[in-house]
C-alpha cells in the first residue's frame, strides 16, 4: 500500500539516510466478496468501535431505544474484521470491513 523511497540528507559534514513512506498512487479494491466500505472521521464513535484498543472485537453498533442525546446507549449489530484502511485528509478513514460470520469457511 505504500511506496518507500530513500533520501540522503547532508548537513555540513554529516549525511543521514532517511526513508519516507509515500502515499500509494494505486487504489483501494475490495478484497473479500462480502466486504463493504465505511468512511468516518478521526475522533468519532465509529473510530472507537472499529479501532478498539480495550481488547474488544471491532463491531458496528446502533443506538438502543433507551438512548438519548444526553445519555447515548449503543448495542452491537455485528462483529467485524478490518481488512484494509486508507487514511486521508485531516484524519479521515476509508475502511474495508467484513462481518466475522462471513469469514467462516462456507464449506464446513
């Protein structure tokens, strides 16, 4: 997904070799027949659900009937796996997701 280039930077008598990860010039393609794409902003609830750092599985959620603006309450719709992430702009994400049950081998 990234093209890597190396550059030499010379400052006085010191030369440093620096590696830059440049954005890909390719495109993001679906990698699973049952996957789907979701776009969301950094700092959003969706970011917390998809990139969960508390050890929970990534999940899509919806508000419950008990939810309100002052007291939001969410329930899981389904657990998902992240297949690809594209970061662009000022921390916007385009993420390819697939439901965990769709990853189970259909032959078993």
